C-alpha cells in the first residue's frame, strides 16, 4: 500500500521543509514553550510536564474545550499538561517531520492528521513512534476498525489512537440565506443541492443574484475542493495504494467544481486556517453564507463566529456524503516520558473523553460505542440551537467508506489547494496553467 521514496526525494522534501521554517524558532532543535508544535520535556516542582502538540480544534483545552487537561491533572497530581496549538496543519506537519528526523524538539504527544498517517506509518517513520497497542493501556478494540488500520504499520504496530473522524455536512448562515431569498429551514436547504455538487454551484449562482452586499456564497474554493474530493471513494491513490492523483476521478471532479466556484465569483477568496486570521475574521463578520462542514468545523464556527452570531448558523446535509479529516494522537519514542505520554494519549482518546469533546466541540468520535451512543445520537450543540447535530453527523458517519490513502496524500492535497486552486482564486491564474504548476511541484518534490 505504501511506496518508498528515493534519497533524492527525501532530500528534496527535507529541503522544502527547511525553506518553510528557516529563521524561526522551529529550527532551534530544542523544545520550548513557544515552539509551534510544543516540544521537549520538562520537570518542575516535582511534576512531570507533558507537552501536547496539536493543530486546529481538538477540544481538549481548558478554555473553549472540554477541560480535559484540567480533569487529567486533578486525577494525576504529578502531571502538568501544556498544549501548543497552531492553526496551519501543513506547517505543523512540516515542522513535525523535521523534528522527527532530528529526534529533538518533539512534544510528548503529537497529533497526526489523517492525510499524513500513511506517511507516519511508512518505512521511514514507523520506528519513530511508540506502539500504543502495547504501551499506555488503550483499548484498541474500542476504535472503528478502519481507523485502527490507518494507523497500523506494516509490522503491526499501532502508532496512533483515533481522536475523531470527519463526516461532512454544509454549514450555512440562515440570516444571509434569508436576505438572498433562499430557504432557511435545513431540510429545504439540503434539497437545494441533494446528490450533486453541481447543484451546490447552481445554488451559489442563485445566492449571488440577491446576495447581501459584501458577502459571498462560499468561503473558499480550496475548501470546496477538499470537500468534494473527500466525498469520492477514489482520491489521491489507486486501489493498490500508489499515488495516482492525475487519473483520479475524485480529484478531477473536485478540481472542476472548485474552479467553477472560483470563476463564477461564488467564493470569498479566502485561505482556510490562514495565519493572518482573515478567514477567522470573515466568520465573525458574516462575509460568507456557506462552508463545507466536517463535524470538527462546528467547533471552529463556534470559536470564530463568536457569541454575536450564535443562532445564525445551521447545518444541512451535504450534496454527497464523505469524510474530511480526522486525526490521531501519537507518542514519539524520543521522549523522556513515553510511558506517561502513552497513558495520557490513551485517556484522551477513550470513549468517555470522546463523548465529552463531542458535547462541547462537535468532534465526531472514532470509538464504536460512543458513535452509536445516545450521548452522540441525541446531542445538540448550544451554539447551533435545536439543530440535531448528533443525528446529522452520526448518520453521515454511518455511510463512510474510507478511501485508500497513500503516503503522499497530504502533500499533494496542499499542492492542489495552495498552489493550484488558490492561485486561480486569488491571482486569476489560468486553470490549465495552475494544473501544470501542480504537476511540476509534485514531480519535483515527490519521488516514489
């Protein structure tokens, strides 16, 4: 299922990472509180400090999350937990790969996004991680079987414990829909685009005709690309696990849909999770009416749109069901507290904690019993009012057929979105030229 890279390919990848992080604290090679991934290990006041490196919205923190760190510290008085979180998942992974190569500067627990899990379990990285089927006490059988398989190496080690999965929906701003003379009730909204991403584009064209001034139908063409490709059973790899993105029907459909949205003026031309916070500010200021909405996106909407917009957002079924995202917690072998780190990772991903995170943040759990429990099935999130969030996303989760993942999926996805779709959207690059630019990047940076 996995291919190996040549020395030239590895050198190219490492060089690319170095360009990204040169001149920042990311290359100091030692863990510090300011490091982007969290990192290192520390002891103070008789306590072990465990650092957790995450990206996006995992929902563990003591401020807007489920306060799991505080709960664990209370029951483990010898443990202090420090989380370092970044918004940019690609930067996070690039930095993590470099630190793994150096065996230095790593957090005790590191999150790994599903798009990179095949690389993390591949032959160049597999021995960098603690086998969590043997250390930490996790109940491996509690997780969805396909989730465990994704994090299992060729030798049978389980290097990551599933946090969440990403069944998709479409989140929409009811107030903006009403102003654009579109229906606002979720079942009626779902019918607008049921079964076809082309109907989603048609709805965008309808919105555009009566759009409130200064607003767009969708947030991001690159985000739309990710949503569409995630709804196809064939994505970046073929059935044998070999990277074959150029011939993928899922990639082709996603590219054409994203280009149509961009060329049609349906997007706000934003880069999701941008470091400047422009995308976040657009949530707060109601600058777009829809966003592709895997379950974890509900927590981001809550945090970024803020209390002033509570009650304005609702959740409709997607044009086509799919799974976008999801992650794992892994423990690098180079840490000094791998036993304690493995125990923390096991606790954070246990069914009880999955349920707590979902109740606060909306992240759909990757444990079997939690996914089918009444706590999830009947759940609602205060920010979304009476929306049956649990039923919407658990129903979507039941229909997930995981696509085959290659070790290069995450990198190719970034090239297609950040160096392809985003160029079309923000710079007016011709789509054919943008596609060729992506091909050159893949050929230069990835050598299977």
